[in-house]
């Protein structure tokens, strides 16, 4: 059952939403309804902080994230540039 809802929003936001909806051939109500469904279903399933990471990103090797205290950034950058422009 559909029920009417009145919202107070910035005029520019409303205009952009209407333009977007027209281009997508959907209504602003449809956009708002689907957004509200999405955020309320995420809250129920405790997936708010859970973000799916693609297989490609997972395949990228990473270090342990620690940088030695005596690491010389300037020297490393200089060596990189010398090697790059050989």
C-alpha cells in the first residue's frame, strides 16, 4: 500500500533528482523508496560496515604495512627516479 510522504529538501537537490529520474525513466519516489529499502535492510542484517571487495583487489599482494624507523624516503625516491629515467 502506497502512502504519501512530504519531505523538505534543498531546491537544487530536488531539481537534480527530477532530472536524473527523467533520464532514467523512473520517478523520484521510486529512487527514495529504493534508497530507504537499501539502508534499512543493511541495518537489519548488520552489513553497514561490510563492503564486498572484488576478487581483483584481493589478488593484489600487500606487505605488512610497517615501515622501518630508519627508512630514508628521499633516498628511495631518488633511486626510483634514477632507475625510471635510465
